[in-house]
C-alpha cells in the first residue's frame, strides 16, 4: 500500500535528522494517513479512502466529500477518487 493521500496527493518527503552534535543523517517524513469512511450526499453511498489528516480537515471545511471533489484538481486525486468524482458529476448533470 503506497503512502500517498488519495485526495490531496501528499506523499513522503525527505530531510535530515539533526543530532545534538549537529550530525546529519537522511530520514523520511511520512504523511499522517488514516483510513476513513466518507459519505457522498449526492450518491447516498459511503467510500473508504486512505487520506491524510490535513485532507480530512479540508473535506470538513469545504462541506463534505462532494464539494471537495468538485474543486479538487484531477492530477492530485487517486484513480479511486477520480472515479467517485466522475460518478458525482454524472449524477449532478442528470
């Protein structure tokens, strides 16, 4: 399972661990990923997604999964999230 957020596209970053003696060694900063069940109001269905805590706050701030996906860029979304976005737009158009 990759360590990439399905909604925001956040992935691991690299940097240095710096000791008290100022020795530097490489390390990875992993995103805070959580498996969350989000409900789509338009589809009336729930979806299990692995998203970062930051993305979860953004979903709440924008007013739910449907509103978040409407504003989200396609290149940041995973294949699963893109499929959900297309289903939502299809239902809203009809």
